[in-house]
C-alpha cells in the first residue's frame, strides 16, 4: 500500500514537475492537490486553480449539492491583499443511490476549478493557501476531512507550460457549459416538469439527467424521464414544491449544461409514449404488419416488388419453385428489418439519440442508395440487363438467393418511406421491452413480404397474375419513372445533408456509374463475353466517391457569405491589418445563438451591410466545447455562448455586444466601420 | 386502538414497499403512526403520546455528524431542555444489521449511558420502516410533532451543516427555537430546513 501511495506521489510529482504543487498531508481518503495553471501569473491577470482530487477506491466525494445526504466541500482561501477567488466550478457529477437515498458524487478523479484574480500591483512571491473542509463516504461510512493546501506562485509573465495547459483543458472540458437560456419548471402536486430550451438540431449523446443545484424543488431519488421535444428538453420527475428560481446541471452522459429555471407553466412533452402494455405491443405488431403491407405501393418499393412479382409469374410459367422464392424473399425483408431495428435499439441503449431511418442521416449511406436506385432505374429503363441469358435457367438456389437479396434491398430502401406512416408506431416500439420492440420491427418486414408469401403459397393468386408477355417490357419501362423519382429525392436529401458540393459529387458519381452500366449494356447487346468488365472500375470509382462526401457541419448551412472559422491567429492578423471584425461564438445546443443567427446575423440586410463595409466575420463553433475557444470566451467575462465581439479598427479592446442582437445594431456598427 | 396501530404499521409498510420513493409527511400534515421496540424491548406506540409534543431524532453513533453533537454535549443539552418542558424525545436508530451504527438493545443502553443521553426512549428500527415512513435521510435528522399529531418541524438540528463541533456555538438550534415558539403559542418560524449528516444506513 505504502509502495502504491509512493508510486502515486511520484507520478503526481512527475506530472506537475515545475508547477506549483501542494500535497494534502495525513491519512485521507481523497488526495487533493492544489495546482495553478500558470505558476508565473502576470499582475492584474486571472489564473485558474484546480483542486485535483482522487478519491480512494470505494470512496466518494460530493458535488455542490450532495443530494439526500452528505455535504459539499467548503473552501476558505487565504490570499495576499487585493487577490480574490471566484466560485468553485464543479465538473459533471455521477449519481450514486444507496438504499433509496440519492447521492451526487465523484467516485473517480475530478478537479473543481477556481479563478484567482491577481491584483495589478502584485510582485514577487505570491502565496496561495486554502483550507478545505470536505466529506468523503463509502456506501457504509462517512469521514469528514480537512486539507490545508498551499502553493507559492511567482508574479511573472503569465506563461503556461503546454503540458499543464493540456491537463487544464481536460479538466475544463468536464465542466458544464452555461446554456444561456432560461428554463421553466412546474410542480403540480408531486409531479415536477422542467422544460429547458435546447435546439432540436443539437446532438446529445448519453442518458439525460438533471442534477438540481438548488435544494427544495426536486425529489432527488425519484427516477427522471428526460425527453427531447422540438427545441426543448423536458424533464419529468417527482417534485416537492416550487422554490423560486432554481439552477442545475443538465447532463447527457459526460456532457453538461448549466441551467437556470423559473417557476411557470410547462406543457407535457408531446412525444411521451407511456409504458405500453403487452396488449399494446400486439396492437403495435399488427399495425406494423399493416404498415408494411401499405409500403408495397410506395414509390421506392413498388418497382422492386413489381419486378419480383413478374419473376414469380415467370417462375410459375417455367415451373420454378415459387414457395422457396417467396420464403427467401420474406427472410430477406424480415432479417433486414430486424437488423435495422436491432442496431437502432443497441445504439439507443448505448445512449445515442436516434430515430427510425437513422442510417439515412449519414450522407455516405444516401450516396450509396442514390447509386443503387439510379442503377435500378436505368435497369428498368432498359439501359442494361442484370441477368445474362445463361443465368436465368440456373438452379433454383440461384433464384432463392436472388429473392433473398431482393427482399433485403426492398426493406432497406423502404425505410425512408416508412416515416409518415410508421414514425409514431416505430417510435413507440423503441420504449417497449426489446423482444416486443423487435417483434414490431419483424412485423413491419412481414407486412412488406406478405403479398409475396400469398403469391408464393396460394396458386390461385398466382393464376391471377397476367401471363408473361411483351407487355412486361413496357411495364418495366414505366416502372423506371417512380425509381428515377426516388433517385431524385435521394439527391435532394444528399444536398440537404452534404451541401451543394456533396450533391454534385453524388450526381457525378451517379453519372460515372451510369456510364459504366451503359457501356456494359452496349457490350451485352453485342453479345460480348465479360460484358461487365469495363463497367467494374467505373462503378468502383463511383462508390469511392462516398469517401468525398462529408456531412456539412450543422449550423454552417446558411452562415453569412464569406464568414471564416474563428482562430485567435486569424483575429490577430485581421486586427493588425486594421480591418473591422465581427466575431461571434455559437453552438448547436444554444437556442439564443440560433435565434440570433436566423433573425439577425444571417438576414440579407445584415449580410449586405457587413459585406459593403468589408467587415470580416469570424465564427467560433463551441458545440464540442473546444477548450481554446472556451479560454477565449472566458477572457471576455463570459462563461459561454452566445458571445458577440465587434473589433473596430483603432480600438484596442473589442466591444462586447448584448446577447440579444438586432439588425439595426449590426447595420449601424458596420456602417461606422 | 389496536386497529389504529395496525393501520399505522400498514402505512409505514406501504412506504417501504414503494422504495426508493420514501414517504415524507409535509409540515402541518398528520404524521403516520408507528410502533417500535425500544432498547429495553418495550413497545413504544407514537399514538400513545397524542396530546404531547414529540421530537424524533435519527441516530447513528458512528456518524461523525452525530458525534459532533453528542461529543460536544449539544444533543444531550437539547434533549434535557426538551424533556424538562414535558416534550417526549424519541431517538431512533434505523441502521440495518451489519451497517455502521446498527445497535442491539444492549449496545444502545451502553451508548445512552456512556453519552449521558436524555431521550424519553431509544427506538430500534433495523428494518428502516419508521425511517422510510418519515423520509428520514440523514443522521441526525429531526422532526417535531405537535399535540394534534401534525408535523411542526423537520430538518437539521441547527443551521451550521458541518462536522466541526466548534461551529455549534454560533449556530441557531432549530429544535429548541421551534419548541420555544410552540410553547409560546406562536407558529414555528422555521418549520423546514435541509437536514445534514451521513445518510441513514438503511438495509439494501
């Protein structure tokens, strides 16, 4: 044990070598180290201090609100005259329920941060001391601890060692980011509902939970239901009573947002599927079967199906095995539906917030689908033939394999069409126990396959199919129209996701693939052997285009023309050249930012005024909590976004604009340069 | 009478069945009745004290926050002052067997004698039925019930949430303040505070 502790000490010493360091003495269950980001802070500056804490295994320390029991740490700072510290900023805590009592704690290493302000007249040695009173507990016992930590900084040039900066950036990234917009909460009897502004487009990974910082409103141990509902997050749980304005931390996994909320009326989340009973699951299953059946006449599925129907009719006429084909087709459809549903459930269990047809949110998948659908459309139109004559009369095994693949394809392509019909039912399926949810997905597949099962197993239905003949060719040509329309829709989706460039790449790839198919078709018609040979490299090239398609970053779809990505170097360069600069900082999860962008910054009037007066626009995207941006934002006395800065030539400091912008304000600033 | 006791026990049992959501009486609302064994093995029935003011104190002798108030004599002084006014003081231990602070009757007698504690009775609640029926979360956690069986106060013993005995001198003793107000026929000015201390060591 002593050896381990010595090893840890040595490691810490090595990590913080050359940095202000102080070690808590005595036999403690949490090791706390006082670390300064810079041990040579400049006079009049601010330096971040960390209380780097490592609880012993099995022990936990408390968040600023400990929950049902426990205590937060208290710090008493002893500082040179004129110096002061800000509030302790805590990283996102963890939940620990012991015998029905909720504790908000840290079971692993964590580092609360504090800002220390150095007076402008400080010189020489600068001793910083803190007396900490804290509580550490296991699930069985609690021990109050005291630590007297001190370190001596040297007033200097403010330099920061890069390894220390990196460590602090990791700690900063664990802090919650202020959401900037106010939430509303309502306590109705014992039910508490909290609505938090959170843009629908913002991604949030991991389980949602609201850690109340203000005591009195929440029943901590009660389970919470956290739902995304349009541009808000709704937390439903048990409450005690309204206690005026509250603060707290909205967490999605390790990502945290600091929220303020006031009492008010909160409508329930719309998409709030209650726990569905098994009879409901059966209903959902039947609904899914029916939905799948309806999908057969959707434009993206119908042509594939019609082809299959024709091949069945052919099999009928030529004495094939329609039952085996129908079963293979059904297997293909159901398996793909189950695989899609299963992976969706798995991803959601892993914490991602996804909807049905989630695979269509990736532009690369869209591009592949576009190529596939365009290929099918051209095949239907008669540009080339898929099966060489020798193929058709091969063994039935070939037929069933082909039928399986057709089924799989139909199910995969059908997913975008399911939205309007099945969205609600499939959404409901996701809250069912997983076997029931999978049954619903399977039901959808069964519904899609149902017409074929009937055709395959009931000869009477098969006899209803018209005799094969020359009309089949005509029908095929006609069926290419809905397929082309599907391709068009996919191109549009691709454009929405990956921008004009992405759509162009997609269309170019489709052209390339089509040329290859055309070439193959020409060779087929001349009866050449290995007709596909020249098409293969072209098709491969078209598929390789997927590597070039990237999702356009959200929020940059409609920025001001000519806006550049923010960097401090670029800013310094522009201000040195005496150019006016408008720098704004935004994040996908910041509703105020998005409102300002849509209603003010991205309007024609403002964009024109900025362009006319040659104002450079720099955009800093803080969606992922980039620590370099975070430091820059902090230096302007803001803890988060939105932040709007106007750099006027000749003025050393930027003007910090209000958080609510108006068009007149920006046009006016632009005209005055 | 017996029927009422059973109803009381049933209420408490329902609270336990709904764990982790514990029942917690509101201030001014009627409190659930309970029956529990004291450290001498005698049954104590809360309803038997109807007409008198009752203080409930949750106790875990191993908890540093409890030690703060017993080690300094603050809890004993508070108990003595209350019982001298005719108030019934019930100290309750809801610690489960095997967990910190759990005591048998004999151990509890030793604790009360050693600390010179002055409760009317020391109750053993190893299954946590009483504790969960009242939503007791910390040790110490205090409740005052008025003569009509309604909750008059719930929360901490004082307003200095620390484990440091030196903080007792400057603290407001919420229990003594509430009892004084009740005796003067005045409403309790601070009827609810946030309790502080170790979590009650309930079973599983």
